[in-house]
DNA sequence: AAGCCGGGGAG
DNA sequence: CTCCCAGGCTT
C-alpha cells in the first residue's frame, strides 16, 4: 500500500552507532564477560516484560543459578517463586526445560547455532537470534518489536509495526552492516525503546530524523486500517488475571493450600474453576494426595 | 493469521 | 481508563 521510500541506509549506520555509544543504557547483562547463559536468561525474561522490571530478578538468578547445570536441578516450585511477578509463568517453566535440554544435549553449554537455539523450549525466532548475536557475536538479523517499528518508520515511512512476521527478516538482514552487526542490532533496539517509541516517538531527539522516511513523509499518523489491526488485549476480568491471582496465592503459601484459600481470590465460580484447571493442565500447579493445591515439585 | 498467556507503569 | 512491553506456542 504505502509507497516504497528510497532511504540511504548505509549512511545511517554510523549515525546510529554513534548515538548508541552516547545513550546506551547500562543494563546488567551488557556488562563485559556476561555468559551466554546470562544473555539467554535476560532475553527470555524480557519477553513481554519491560527490562526495568527484569534487571533485579536477573541479578538474583545469576547469583543463585550461575549456569544451565545449576539451574537445571532446581524444582519448578523454586523456579516459579523466583520468577515472581515477571508474568507469563509458563516462560519460567520452559526455561527450566530449556536448561535441562542444554545439559542433556549440549553438554551444559548454551548453543551458538540459530537452529540449535530454535529447538530449545521457549526459544523462538527472536530469542534464538538474539542469543547467537549478543552472546556469540554472530552477524545475524535480530528482529524484535523495536526493530520492526524502527524499520517500518525510518525505511518504509509508516508509523505502526503491525503483526510480527518472519517475512521481515530478509528486510532487516539487508540493512545489517558487514561489521558491527551485534552492535548495530542492539542500537536499533535501543532506539526503538528510548526514542522511536510505539505511540509518541521523540523525533526531536532522534539521530535518524534527517533521513527518516516517516518524517520525510510529513509524519503521517497511522491509517485507520493500521489502527484497526491493533486490538489491544484486555486484562482486567480475563482468565489471565484470575490465573495470576491463583498463582500469587500458591507462590506465597508455605504449605499446600485448601480449595477455600483459592476460592476467595475471585467471585465467579465458573471462571475460577476454569483458571485453576488450566493451571493444573499447564503444569503450573498440582494437587497433592490430600487434595491440597501447591506449586509443582 | 489469530488468540491466548501476567502484570505493572506511563499517559 | 488504554496502551505497551527485547515473544512464543497452539490452533
């Protein structure tokens, strides 16, 4: 639909790298010497959770479980409590399975090959490339929500990121400089996180504003068609909220809890039962011989 | 391609 | 209140 814009991307690369050098956030996992396990952990924790909330938990985990082998021996209950309120606790369970696979099939070492990484539980298209790139320095395209948004705007001249798609990989791959790929990808993500933000981009602070296709086009607002595709997920009143409330009870309980302690978290019997059942099905909760509920051992 | 899966903080 | 966040998995 939108007319293709010709952008002189190569000239933007050094500009972006210079900006990154000046504005990079000092995230804990960016410190030199961070292990591949540390990178993997940071990426999984950051899936759908802002990095500001991730950092303190990441530090705890790295101290407690410094490598995959140490973590692989933890119990699901321990892991879910340590995960706390990072959200989507299934991610924590998959991380445990992931570490166990790393131990059993990769000799306890986080693989550096994208396909090997993709085969790990909880590791998808983004995370696999992020680990290959940021942990091992491989020059592979890393495409997250930030990169998609920045490329859509700066290169294609459109405002919204739209739905994630593998088809965006080649486009980003074409932008990757032969040198400094990891640095470049990190800079692109950082620009999206700090400047080229989702709803209110700070174009006045953007190092690419002179070359940005969206700015050049007059900063057109998102089209009605683009807005219609957005559809933000509800949270209040959904099963996700009820599941979260139940998990909060289980995490905080010293001993297995009776049904009555779960019943008080939500008034709707049908929805509450559905949520509890789904947690059991997901392996996020279990029932002991006495019928009490607890985190999985 | 669309729906589901937590929770918090900014606007 | 709505929106978003270094996504992944299932259908």
